[in-house]
């Protein structure tokens, strides 16, 4: 389980830390801390327990109206603001020396005009644009400019840039643009979110989550692992992955996803991005054991 991680969102919760973290885990990913003391708790525990710190941008809450930096905005002032926002946060984060800093990609999200996105969650209207509003060439140009900037900053502040795949359109899944750029700017890695991929596959008739995993898992540093339930609507998000959850009841095929990931990338880290408060202690242990079994190909008799 030395590739496993937990998240800390909003604050450094010792309740969550003491319940969810295990000796030998790789680290903790932190996001949107409200107080400086939370950052100090994180640094202290990482030093004492010798685990890695990952940052889900931004580390500090309240730094911007929109949480994510809108690097790909076609509105120049918004795009310039995104780079300033990220620079300011990286200067702060640099003192922590994180293993990686994660940003959502693409932001704004590019939405396919061909179907209804009303079930997808956006906090602000600035977080998305429709495909008809941005050409492929514009999208590629802005993406490459951002990759160049991230590569420079990763060397300046000594972190791995990680891009968490958000909702995707055909500029990504019908072209090899992203693969080309990831090969050219090879310091940049990906984060694949199992629940997000599953939900898009349920609402987007053109999207194939397994194809995305087969194509991009080799570039991943982190998997954000949780389950989601969908029937005619989204029932559950951020639910722990348990072997008892069935696809026929609307749950994501997590074992299939993890088997694809394992075949493509045995070095990937697994961040349990779930609400562990929804399950009992023995279920949380079962969750960890099951994922460990799949990713390391243990026989059940060995557990």
C-alpha cells in the first residue's frame, strides 16, 4: 500500500488523518486550506511520518472567485489573471516543496455542443465554454503555451506538474494532440479520476472512459479513486470503492478500470478521493485491501 494516498480538503483534519491514513502510505494531497495552521499541521506530520505532500491547486482557499486557474480562457484578461493567480500560489507552495502540484485540465472545460450537460457540476459560468466558441487550433495553442509555462515553473519550484482530466471533448479523445504534448513536455503528468470518467461516460454518448484509461494511464502520476452511482441521474459521488458495489445497480466498473490502469502503469499513485465517513471502519479496511489486491495482482487466498 506504499502507493496509496488520502486527501485533506478544507483543513487538516486529525480525525480523518488518524482514521484513514496508514503507516507506509505514500502521502497526503491537500486542497483549499482555510487556515495557515492547517498547512503547518500538514508540514509537521509529513516531516514526522516521512510521507509526501501533493497539492491540489489551490492550497489556500479564498484566493480567487473561481477556484481553478482558467489558463485556457479565450478572454485575455481572465487568462492573464489565471497566470498571476497560479504564480502567487506557487510562490507560497514553494516553501512546502511538494512532490506535485495538480491543476484541472482543461479549464475552462470545453463542452460538446451535441448534447445536454445540465447534470455536470460547475460552480461558476466562467468554468466552461462550448466547443463552438473555441477552435481546435486555438485550444492547442493555449494548451501548449500553458505546458511551456508549467515546465519552466516545475523546474523553478521543483515539483511535478499534474493535470487532472476534467470533462473532455473530441479535441482530446478524437485527436492525438494531448499525447503529442505530453511526450514533448514530459515533466507534465496526468491525474485520472475514476468517478469523473464514469459519469461522463453515462451522460455523454460519444465518450468512452475505458478508451481514455487505455490511452492516458501511461502518462498518469495519480489516480483519484472513488465510485459514483448513476441511474437516470447522479445518485452518489465520492463513494468509497467497495467490491460489493455492482454495475447493474449503477455503480462504476472500478475493477475493470483498475485492471486497465495496472496494465498500463504500475508506478501510479492511488489517492482515495472518497468520503470515508459514509462507511464503517471494517469497510474502509476492505476498500484498501481490495484495491491493493487488484493493483498488485494478489490472489484472494493471500489476503
